[in-house]
C-alpha cells in the first residue's frame, strides 16, 4: 500500500482512510484463510488494492465492499 500500484496513467496510492479500509478487508479475509502466512488473504488483498486504484473506487464503495466482506464471513 505504501509503494503504490502501477496503473494506467502512472503510480497511484491509497488515501489514509482507504488504506485503513483495506486493512479491515485483510482482517476479514485472513479469518477464513487457513494457509501458512495467510497467503490467500494477502493475494486477495493485493488484487483488491489494484482494482480499487485501477477503477478509481470511491471511499464509500470501498467501505461498503469491506462491510459486506464482514457480513458474509469472508468466504
């Protein structure tokens, strides 16, 4: 998150608030991840960051997505 993600138009980084929401998403994902080092949760989180930046998600959209992750138990 700190380094940013290369997307069309250059390097982009998350805002502080969005970064906190991504951390919440990782926590939801990690709860259901039985792999060593939570590798599946980490990979899904990295894909989420790329998608959020590439598609220019609003903070509200990201917050809603993370809330839904929590509701469905990260399956």
